C-alpha cells in the first residue's frame, strides 16, 4: 500500500522521498515528533495493518499542554491553517484548518512548509535567527554580539520572573519565548564562529540533567527533595574533581560555589551560596542558631563607629537574614520584592491621602505621615477581608 501512496504523491505533489519523508500512523500523531519542514504522510492504522492501543499513546512531552490527545489539534498547532492537505484518490484536497477527525480515516499528504512558516517546531526560531543575520537580513541583528546582548538577556529573565507571579498564563508563554530568543541568538553567534550551535545547547543541558538524576534514570534512590539536593551536590563535586583531574594540575580545584553568577541580584546569590553550602553539610542544625546570629550582627552594627565598619556589619546582617529566610523555606528575593511592592502601594495611598487634604508630603510632620501610613495599612486589611 505504501508503494502506491508514494507513487501517487510523486506524481501529484512532486514528492522526492530521497529528500526525506515522515510516515506517521494517524492514531499516533499525538505521540510523534513531527517536523513540518519534512513532507508528512499520515496513514490510518487500518491501512498498514497496525494495532494502536489508544490507552498507551502518550502525548509527546513538550506538546502535551492542551488538546494533547487530539491528532487534528496537533496538526493545527504545527501547520498554518491554510496549508494544503492532499487526499489520495481524490481530486480535491482540504486545508489544515478545515481538517476533521473523519479525514484521518483515509491517507493524507502534507507538503513541507516554507522555513519562515515553521514557527511551532524547535528548528523554526534558529532558522529565523540565522536568516536575520544574513547580509540581506536585519541591520540590528547583524550588529549584535555576545556582549551587546548581555543586558537583553537579563531584562528578558526579569520579565519572565515578573510574569511567573501570575502562574501559567499566555503572557508567561510569550515571555518565555522572549527569553528563549536570547538563547537562540547566542547560539547563532557561536555557530557563525564554528564553536557550538543549538544542538550542542540542547545536548549539554539534557545530558547534564540525566546525569544528575540517577534516582530517575539510574539505580540510585532519593526519597525526598533534601535527598535530591544532597545527591546533586555530590554529583557536581565529582564533576569538579574529574575536571580538575583532566587538567594539567596547575589550576586549583573548583569550589562548590563556582558557577554562581556574580551578576545575580545579591539576595538571590546569597541564598544560592548558602543552599550549596548547606547541601554539603555546612549549615546551622536549627534556625535558633541563625536567629542568635541575627541578634549578634544587630549588636555589632549598633556598635560600629565608622561608615566602613557599619557597611561591613550591615552586609553581615543581610547575609544572616538571608539564612533566616532559607531556613524558613522563603525565597528572600521574592520576599523583598513583595515588600517593595507593598511599600510602593502604601506610599501611593499616603500620597493620595495627602493630596485629598490639599497638602504636600514635605509639609507634613513625621507623626502626620505615620498616621496616613497607618490608615493605608488599615484600608488594606479592610479590603483583604471584604
């Protein structure tokens, strides 16, 4: 049967099997990696004498977010709505947008899309990025370097961070796409230099994650998140030792704190350092010891007599407060951001209250300002309980 379908596809749609062809059983579309740049032949299981147990057809990870079990929906997500769909033995065809489940009862042929329309596959954005860098591409993209893109990467990461507050939303998908673009751009620049490309990026992270999860992909056991963290640090320590052994011996062994970016916000970097130290056993047994340390650092700050000394002691105090948050299961960067937002909200309330009284903030006494602040807090409590 397949020979007859291939012969018709060659004649009617100029298929060249030597250039590549994906043949997929219709009932397994939801579980199959499909690249729209490659011609696709969809054949019902009954036509190829295949048996498909629907209960065992697991939607492909990464494409399983919604309508995952619907083969037609999969095609609509991967191809433009007006993309032609050929019907074997019939003069008229249809389009992806007009496909119905009933159409999958007969063989179908989908020609490859133009690269610019391959927007829903992993290879779409790398092609677009490469195209923008060509001599007749985009002047802005042509001028970019790893250095010039550094701030863009940070900006996009912070926008993702902000979007995460809303949970899983379409807006978050868009922000993640913006962040992914930065990864693709850096890989494109490296590819032009012959250093690495997106395949290396994918392989590096996937192999690392598999290697560091032997309790999932190997024989190790880890029953709790704490077990996983300790195992993770042991594996990383082993990797550092192997890297040191592979060198010439002149470089010092890597630290457990290596790899923590110096560009991270200070609170986040502090928490990450303390997490790593704790995972290899360097930690207070209980939070009581940390709270005692807070009191000690506050006393040292009070007694400091010079600006330099006060700066040092304030840094020590902040570092210990981060440890309080870590021991309490609190992400301190998020906690301070929330406190900043609360201050922003209440200060705006104070500004509006002062304006309603026809006075400027600078003309109010501290006691009057504090009274407006207390009123803002009271209003928030009433709104929260309303």
